[in-house]
């Protein structure tokens, strides 16, 4: 037991999502440590891609990552292309849902990892279902399993500062005439325990060349729930096949919106230097000229860091001390209390 103001660190620690736009939409600059994040959406919408980008960002900071592949579908070649160090990635492909969640709990409690990804909740098949016959009814077994696991996991995740990312699929409720018939499997527990919930959907295909070859997709992400910043932010970015999230595309879109990059007709320019005619050429220019890309990226991040949230409860202005004839004014720090 202690007073809230006595906590050594008041600011939420985060790790970048690997997408500038998503970091901005999350409001705190990335995925919060010590919290649960759920990423859900239709098939092939980019859920695993976002999770792998998060793993790559953790590894860049020297952290250890674990991937629990309940779907048995992880592509190590694709993961490596996204920047994941597969030699250092801890991988588990469990046989049952109970085994997967026990492994997750052991990893979290060991303090050996900074991020754990479970792919996916829908694939966490209870042992009773695996050992049973085809066609057997197993009412709410998975929901009970998730409820019990999250009750045990949530405290350990918070205490050890682990980022826990659960990927999830979509199902449709039977007989729903009004409202959204879509729901996520695994019961309600994950919805309650998640600090952040992201809905990922594939938007329009990206085409290139005269033959209109499809090279990727526009992907839309909506922050459905957020306990650490205002929710319901929406962003859109490119996911390219074999590359993942297009950082250059995000820089051009956000930079143009903030007038950091100037757009005149179809031409893009930065500080008087032309980047290219059309978005694709400008993206290619940034890819080939890393120093310009880094410069624009820094300006974008600086713009949003200046607008970063201030504490909800302001510190009082007090006279700290007098030094000769100069009065030094200091502001006392005070933390904002999160209301759940």
C-alpha cells in the first residue's frame, strides 16, 4: 500500500508499434508496457504484421520477445523481412489452449521477456475439445479458459512491465438483425482486461505498373478502446507484401498533412528539394535517401511530441528557494489518476 504520488514513475512507458501513424493514434507513442493489447480483424487484414513490427521494435531496444503460435502459421522469412531477429525470437507452438496460456504465464512471471504475442485467441483450443469427438458440444469452455487465464496473467503482466498482445479473429452472431453482428471469440474477459483494442481492416489494394500488379493493401486501424489516451482514433497506412508497413508512405501522408512536406499538383518537395512526381516516386526517393527520410520523420515526431498530453491534475506553482536576488520558481509534479 502506498500513495499514488509516491510511485517512482508516473509516465506510462511504451514501445513503438513500428507505425508512426499508429503511435500517434494510440496517444502515448506506442503500446503501453505492463498492459494487455488486443488486435482483431478479418483474415489477412494485417494483425500478425502489426504484432511482428512490435516485436522488431522491442528487439531494436535490446529486449527479448516471445511468439506463441497457436495457429502454427508463423512465416519466419516474412518475419525477418519485417526486421525481426528470428535467431533471438522465442517461439512456442503449443498443442492446446491451456498449454499456450501456461507458457505465456511462465514467460511473464520469469521477467525474461519484454513482449509476448499470442496468435491467436480463436486458435486456443481447450484440451477437452481436442480430446473429444467431432461434433461434441463444448459450451463456453474457451471463454472460461480465457477468463481464468487473464485473472492470473493481468497482475503479473503489470508487475513485470510486459507488453502482452493477443491477436483475435472475427465471428458473426447468429440472428442479429440490428447493430453489428460481428464479435470476437474467447468471451468477454479479454475485452475487459485489454487496455487497448485495435480493429484492423484491409481497405483498398495497392497497384503498381502498367499491368496494375497488386503489391499490397491500404490498411485501416481503429482504436476501439484505449485506457491511456482518448479512443476512437482512425488511421490508414500501406502494408506492402514482403515489406510490412510502409514507413515512407506514412511519412509522405502525415508530412503533407502537417505541411512539413509541400505538395504542388502532383509534385512533392521538402525544404525546396523535390522528392518526386506522384506519391510512389516520392516514396522511392525517401527510400533511397535515408538522411532526408530521417529528417522528415524527426519533424513529424517533434510536432506530436510538443502536443503530448499534459497531466490531468496540474502541479502547484511554488517558490522553491531564493538565490541572491533571484527567485527561482519550480513546478511540483503531480500524476494524473486514471479512472477505469
